[in-house]
């Protein structure tokens, strides 16, 4: 059967593992490496879909939505009746849905793990629910995203070897159940997730098992969860090469330039994070010279753009003084969050565009160094 999502390599950087490619999806091609804005509740916070599509110079080509949140509200059956997530949220480009696993496992005492799945209580009303590999597939099939993620266990980063070994083995068994339960392989690509914590042998075991299923793409899970940066990079140093070179590779939940660049250097194609819009709601801007807290008093009469090197709508039309005015209220003005959300997302989408150009020109290492020297990492 033809895969719903395929990957073509365009160029591999001559001096690093960075690679330039394209993913072909049912809702259009996605140029990689790519940053995916997060639309947890079927909306990218403080953004209209047409503005998300216009981010950067080429536009955001794919966004992420969250299975757990959409299952609880408004419910996947309503989204199905609306014609699927694309129609429901008025987005005609590619969508990836995560499995709900990370959210469920982050509930702590509100959830219980068994071989069958995970029982948990809703954060909305305390009602009891259970996610299994089969139910995660049912929900994601109803949502209708182009890429759906396998239900996995996101183990605590400080768990010991025995726990991680059992956890990654369970994740592999759950992946097989996901593959069996997936009802729309013709137009939805199921991606597997490698687990194994910070243990190389467990990562290899996980990779061997999930790659054997010949899926359209693979993610590296269980990193960027609060561990020191050197441990994150250490896993990437060996884990990326355990996955097939002819499929897209995805590291979940990274949205800072330094983490993105480290992943790209080792051959990662996809990444996402809620951080740009979350920072925006707290008055924080991502700029070419590092983060900027717009509520700082020194911006009271600063009439320069948020980032003089940025050509987004916010930076072309508004000053730091105006943005500070919007946030420096007892109840900050909504426009402030809108402007900074668009700016921060533009910044990361544009970063991905510049990364792709640098790889095409075999100068990724130079680009990375120049960018991080200026950014302050």
C-alpha cells in the first residue's frame, strides 16, 4: 500500500549530518527541516489560520494539534462530524496530532499505567477516562490529521534502568497495537516513537523494534523533558542514526534555537513547541540577539522594532514602546499577545527557512555558529 507520507532527500550538508528534504503529505508538501507551530486546542494561540499560513517568507506548512485536549473538549466525534480537523479549524495545510501520551503521563497521581493503557481523570471535571493504543488511534483517525503519533509511555527522565527497560518494551508493544488499530493508513501516516531514556542499548532495542514495522516516519521521544542540555545532545549523537535515513525524523517538544540547531546538525527534520506562543503571552520576545522582556522599564520610550533584524508584521509596524504599553497594564491588552505570538512564531519559521538555505549551500556549521554567537548561546 502507498504510504500517506513520503520523504525525499534534497541535499545533505557536506560537513555535518544536517539534511534538506521534503515530506509529501495529503495536504501538501512540507519543506524540511521544519518548525511546526502548536495549535493544542485546534488553534494556534492568538493567531488566525491565514496569519499562521503567512509566517516567514514561505509560510508555516504544518501545525500540531493535541489528541488529549481535543478528546476531552469538544470531543473527537464532534470534530469528525464537522468534516475533520482541517475543516473544523479552517486549515488546509498539513496537520500532525500527538497521541495524548505526554499529557496523560504528566498527570502524575491522576493516572495509572497498566499493560492495557492509562487510566486518568480529566483536568476539566475530574471524570474518569482511559487511553489505550486502540483508543488513541480511534481519536486520531476521527480528527483526520495527515500524521498521527503512536501512543507511547513518556517515562520520567530520572527513572532507573529497569523502569526504562520495561517502559520502552511496553511502548514497542503498544506501537504494534497502534499499527493494528489504525484504520486510515491511506491518508494518515502513523509515526512510531523511539524510547529508552538515556541508555544507548535501550534506545537501540527500541529502534530495532519500531523500524521493523516499516512506518512512514519516526520520532525520538523522552528527551527535551528537563534534562541538562549535554544529555539531550548525547542522546541525539547516537539515536538519530538508529532511524532510517529515508524517513522523516522528529524530535518532539523543542522550540529554542540552540536545541533546534543541535537536532538539525544530527539529521533531525521536524520539531515543535508551545514555547513561542507561551512566551508571547508573558511579554517575552525571541530576537536575533536573544530573549527580550518587553515589560522592562527601559523600553518605555524605545521606538525601535522588537527585533530590528526581523521583517514580521509586528516589527514592521510597531515599536517596543507600544508593545510594552500593551503589556504594562493591570489587565494586559490582547493585542500585545497577538503581536508577540506572531513575531515569535515568525522568528522560528524564518529560522527553519534559513537553516534549509544553509544546508542547500553546504554551510550549516557556519550558519549555526554565527546564529548562536549573536543569539548568546
